[in-house]
């Protein structure tokens, strides 16, 4: 059993290293995942922030959770693209002809998504600190925020895996991320939902991004979280379980 585990984890390390090298050699990935969310944050804070009534004097504090979710949604689209590329080039078949654990191929992409998105989140938070972001939350709230973002990333990564393994074209592989990137704009990420028309407000208050944003915002400001954290966790875990089940089914059909 120990030999099998060692073999599995060594294979997983090789697959993770391979996928991470692809990211480090792709400047468009780095720009899209990190630079674009930062540019958006700069735009909203320094150009539009003065005209937005968010109920706080520090708009970057209000804005940051939504920017982080947009960055993650942008990042997982590349997971879908890399999986689609591997399928089209017959990479899976080549690796399956070798004595390696088959599931490590898929998990290598998943772990790469977690690592690359974690780096992107850290960079964005550092830039936000330079822009004036401040948090009164302690270690425990920050760990809770990290856990929520990890679950959110993992859930979207498995959704990306479904798209990457089943898409018929490059555009189809990445198109799933567009609605996800757009969701924060119809939530409390940028403005309070109370300022929205009734129909839009009802949708905004009952979609996953709002609960996740409100939970992260409360944790970072050391305020009572209430039910938002449980709603956020329920959304993340629910999407994760469903996406994982369907992704594994598609993967098994492929292999």
C-alpha cells in the first residue's frame, strides 16, 4: 500500500510540475489572471469609486472580495483550455500507455489551478494593500477567507474540467467562464443590492457570488458573518460535488 501511495504521489508531482511549467511559459495567462483584475480594481477605485455609494469610506475594502472572485473565474478558464489541448493532442492516450496512475493526469491540472490562483490572489491582495486596503480581521477570519476561496476555486476548477474534457472547440472550452466572470457584476460585489431594480435585486441576493462576497467582506472587517458564510459554503460544496461527479464521468469516458 505504501509503495502504491508513493508511486501515486510521485506521478502527481510530475503532472503538477508539467502543468505549472506551461503556465510559467504563457505570458497571456499571467496577464489575464493577475494584471486584468488589478487593472479593474484600479479603474473602479480611482475612476468610478467616487460615484458609487457603497456605504463605506474605503471602497477598495468593499471591492476586493469581488475582484478576487473575478480573478479566480478568469484563472480556471485556462484549466479548461489546457485540458482541451491535452485531449486534442492525444496527451491522455500517450500517458495512459505508460505505467502511471491515470487519475494523476486530471488531478495535476486541478492542483495547478489551485496553486496558480492562490498566487494570483496573494498578488492582488498585496496591490490592494498599497491602494489602501486594510483588514481588522485576525488570523482565524483570514484562514476562513482562505478556506472559502479555496473551495470556490476547487468548485470552479471541476466545472472547468467538464468543459475542457467535453468541448468541441477552443472557444467552447473557455466559454463557460464568461457567465461566471459576469456574475459578480450582478451581485453586491461592486454596489449594494438595495440600489438595484426589484427583479435584478432578487436575482443578485439569491445567487452564490453575493453570499460569498458578503461572507468574505464581513470576515475581513471582523464583523458578524451571520448566515452568509453557511450559504456561501453550501453553494461552494454543492457545486463542487456535482461538478466533481460529472467531471469524473466525462473523464472516464475519455480514458
